């Protein structure tokens, strides 16, 4: 097993504590080599994606979760920049709309799943329903679920049911040839502070800053517990979590790229081969084209 895979993969066989994961880890990699390594991964990912698209048998769902300023946007930008846009779809999930509140919490995410042959990237995901909703349980009441009229009704049994729904949803996707990779970009509270200050001090990054982010920062410990619970409850062999150190963005991108490429490699994809009849048709078509007068 690859060192990155072995270090950061969580498949549910053992319970984890986020406090035991180093957000500043970079293994044996050096920043000076990062660009070259990342470009190598992007080149191979481009080839693998073309085969994924051509074979049209599997789809790949990549989920990114992180605290604010955790680096999700930049990871998507740098890791996936070599991918053919025709075979890749990116969805960023914000607060649900009134229409989405009229359906179950998985509905809008199911609608955004990648088709066979394509890569789907979810910037935030159905996990918000056991993250922000757990830190701010009043949000759940907007769903209008019978029997849940106050936050006091949201017992552990409710959250256990929600985790079960997520596991069942992902198992269904796995049975139907969707590969699932879930990345939690684990940034430290200190690094988040530095990134917030950069957004404030740099006029070109002011647009990224929101006072709401500071309000959520005050719930840091609650979010860490919510993430820890969600990972422990939903990490499986068919839909593993990867806890990626996110204090060093250059290493975060290498780790994510490495994991995606390894997973695509494991599918042993090959370009479709034509049978004798199709090859004969190509020969006849070529003869016809060559016989045309300019």
C-alpha cells in the first residue's frame, strides 16, 4: 500500500481521534519538489480520466470537506486543473433552497451525482447534514420532519439514523459502480487564523472573507467533534475517508492527487477495443474519405 494511503486512509475498522492527526505533516516530500510531483500526477490523471470516460463503466465521486479556509477551493483548482472539463463536474453546496427543503436531505446531492465515465466533485456535500446541522441543530427543523419540533427532539437516535442513511446511500452508489473518495482537509486553528488574516490584509482576497466565518470559528471544538463522529460513523471499506493534513497546501495537493491516481489505477482501465466488424467498417470509411475529390 502507498505510504500516503496507509497514513491517511480511514476505513472504519478502528475509531479515530482527530487530535491525534498532525495537520502539519508532509511525510518525505519537499516543497521544492511539489510542483514537479503534482504535474506528474496531473498528467497521469488526465490519461486515466480519458480511459474512464471512454470505457463508460465507472463514475468517480470526490467529496471535499473542511473548516472554513481549509483549502478546498485551491485543492480542487490545482489538483483537477489537467482534467478535461467534458468529463468532470464540480458542485458547491450552499444553504438549501426552499425547493430542496421540500425533499429529503439527500435529494439535492443525488441529483448532482456524476454520470458513468465522469468525475463528480462535491465541494461540501451531504455531510453538511451531520456537521453544520449538528453544531446548529435548529437548521434541521427547517426540514419539517414530523415529530421533530424542537432541538430537544434531536436525540442521539436521530443522528444515528442520519449516519445510517448516509452509509446506505453510499453503499447503493458503490453497488452501482460509483467510486467514492472522501477527503477531510484537516487544518489547524492556528493556520485558519493566519489564512483569515491574509484575507483581511490582502485587498485581492477581501472578497473571500465573511464575518460568518469568524462566528463559526467560535464553534471550533464542536465542529471537530462533529467531524470526528461523522468520520467514525461513515468510514467504510467501500467509501473510505482520508484525513489530509492541510496546513501545507502544497502537500495537501500532492496527497489528494496521489490517492485519486492510485484509485483510478486500481480499476485497470483500458481503451475499448473494436471488434473485427467495426474495424472493417473503419477501413471502408477511410477508403471512402480518401476517394473524395477535394
